[in-house]
C-alpha cells in the first residue's frame, strides 16, 4: 500500500437546523399557542487515532470531510434530528495543524485519542420559546448556527523508540526482519526500502520496544539526492538511533567517513537529531573483508570516544549484545 504521510484537508461541521414557526391547531380551539420545535444540532468532525491505519492515504483521496446538518424543528414542539458526528480515522502519530498558520492543534499519539476539529452549529429555537405576557403569537424562530469549517494540514510522524539510520544496502531491513516480525523487502541494490516500516522487538517477557526502518540516506540527501531526507521526520520522535555501518560496498570504504557522512545529513535536516543518543554498529562481519577490518575500525572509533559495535544481520552474531545495549539505553531514557 502507498505510504502517505501528509495531507491537506477541509473539514466542515454541520449547520444547526432551523427553529420552526407553528401554532397549535386543535378542534374547538380557534387560537392555539405557538408550538414550533427547535432545530437539531449539526454534526462535529472528529479525528480518532487508530492502530488499524498506517498511512494518510485515504484522506489524500477524500480531502473534504463534511458532517451532516441538523434537522429542522417542526410543529407540535418536535425538535429536529441532531446529526451524528463524522469520525475520521487516522494513524496513531498524526499531528493536526491549521493549514494557513501552521499552528499545531493536536497530536494524536495514542490509540483512541480524539480531536474535535470542527463543531457543529446548535439548532435554532422554535417560536414556542418566544412567547411572553405581551407577545402571545410570535411569528419568528431562530436560524440554526453555522457549523465550523477549517482547512487543516495532517502530518504523520511515526512513533517508535528506536530509529535505524545508515546508507542504502547497509542491512537495516535485514536487521529489523531478524529482530522483529516486520518483513520489509531486502535486496542487494540501494533504496530497496522506499517507505518506513515499524517492527516490535520482544526483548524479554515484560519488555518490548518499537524500531523504525527508514529508507537509506546518502550524501546530499538534504538536497533531495536519492530518496531525500523527508523520511527523517519519522525518527524525530525516537529516543534512540541505531546507526548501521557497512564497509563492504566499496574497496576503500572507511567506517568513520561513513558514520560522519550520515550524521552530516541528520544535522542538516534537523540539528536536534544529532543530539540523540546513537548506538553505532558495523554490519556484515561474516564477510572476510569486513572481519579483517574490525580491529582497525573499532580502534579508530575508540580514539574519538565512540564504541563501535559489530554484528552480522545474516548470521545473527553480535545481535543479542546490540539489543541488550538498546534496551539498557531505553531504560535510562525512561522508555
Ligand atoms: N553478508 C551479509 N550480507 C548482508 C548482511 N546484512 C544484509 N546483507 C545484505 O545486504 C543487502 C542489503 O540489505 P538490506 O537489508 O536490504 O539493506 P538496507 O539497509 O535495508 O537497504 P535499503 O533499503 O536499500 O536502504 C542484501 O543483499 C542483504 O542480504 C550481513 O550481515 N552479511
Ligand atoms: Mg531496506
């Protein structure tokens, strides 16, 4: 399914129904009093977050969300029908903004979380309300109030504990498919992953965390090179980044250059991303070329004060140690 993480939509709540002008007509009562009922309330437009939705795709094709108007009042003091609310389901992690000002109105970050985006108008009062000692036959009633209307921008920012970053082909998807039930496509060409994937890691009986696999980054991603950096917004809300490095792609690749190139892209996108704790690990140590370089690369990182972990997403070597470190760091950050 296509992954859509932004949508512009117009919401309009229902108008209140009109109040009614009516007079009682009964046999042998020539001048009955006013009995015009009130109009019913117009429906609200309410957003509701659900785990059954993963993208804003539905809204891309349905940009107008309009609730029904309330029914008009009628004689015999009958109130018009109140219209039901219009519920619009969005994925958990959807942020709702005013389209024109950019002001954030709601962040629906847990399942069942709701936001009333436009309130329906209340119904007008019927003429039965307007009698007084001096005015026995009111021939007027109120109009219903108008429903609110707004143009909104919806932005989905996935909610995960850990975001995986790295160059294309580094083995990000292989890793997530090894540690969770997520099954993104894996292949030996760049940009195999073109949409973010979430995987739940069952770390122990009482502990689990969510990892996000996003499309690979390359030099110039902030200028739109490759898949660009638009997917980085999906790791903005993570507590931790897992940075995967692969030196098997080019003959003279060096892990440090690889590491700084990705960090440079993160910083250009949003300097706050570079402040996040990273667990850094070199993948593919099952390959002889990579294994031969482990000592040298680990020492190079150590000099800079960074621990370079090593693992193989294919054989599983080193993965448990990495999950332990991730769980430990998440504990420290209060997840
Ligand atoms: N030998 C070896 N190959 C690996 C390992 N991990 C991943 N690969 C291979 O590397 C290639 C790329 O793996 P992916 O998991 O698709 O890489 P990715 O980082 O998700 O790539 P993009 O989605 O393109 O960004 C595939 O051919 C994998 O089989 C590993 O530990 N050892
Ligand atoms: Mg991938």
